């Protein structure tokens, strides 16, 4: 049995800033709005969320 695994990529359509949240949502089968909301809520907590977003922007290839 072959398992199809979608790769992680930043889509050009549906992207708001860099497409990181849209790419993560597509990869994990979620709605982009949900991932964006979770990211914004996580920014209220202390931590390197913004730096992680920037790193993902650089590391995730554009589709």
C-alpha cells in the first residue's frame, strides 16, 4: 500500500504575507485561518515565534 505524503511548500495563492501559515495548514490538513489565528495567539506568549516564522519563510520552498 502506497501512502501519499504531501510535501511542505509555500503556496502563491492564498498567501497573506509569506505563505508560511497557508503552507503549514495545507500540509497538516487545517484551514489557513486556523493556523494564522494560532500563530497570532502564540505571539502573545513569550518565545521566539517571530524568529521561527522568519526561519520557515527562508527554509520552506515556494511552490
